[in-house]
C-alpha cells in the first residue's frame, strides 16, 4: 500500500506563487517516478509535471517555465513550485505514483487563482 497526501493549495491572485507538497509513505521507493496532475471543473484530468528517480523532469507546455517539480527523497516528498500563476491554473491538483501493479493517488488539493 502507498499513501500520498497533498498540501499547500489555496487562493492566490494572478501572478502569485504557491508550493504544493506530496508526502509519500508505505511501499514506495525513491526509484518511483512521481507525477502531478490537475483537473479543472468540467475538464479531464491532465498531466502537469513528472520527475523520475534520476531527477529528470518533464512538463505540460502550459506550465513550462512557470512550474518546477522536485523531490526530497530523504523526506519522501515531492514538490510543485508554481510561479506566475494564471486563472487557468485553477484546478484540483493530485499527486500520483505508479507502484507495480497499480496507480496511487492523493486526495487532491484545491488551487484557485483569481484575476
């Protein structure tokens, strides 16, 4: 079993910043890639950022240059630093890990960006 707990969401004005955290526990290792997804009302869940065990990262085009994903394996925590936030970033943000044989998800944290 794997548990993922997100925190750090909130209400922020456009142009502001937030840092999301995802604390992992259970049968998860530093060798697992970690991902952040988001889902806005009425839209499909979309991949925002991924970080591999080696530290390689990839981002959705819509957040490149504004968001940074990084991990602290000593704390079993993955972060998403979000800068220059836009109203279209408003969504519930979910942490995700695939640990054989299934996906695990956190409960989500709401990010609301006001214009």
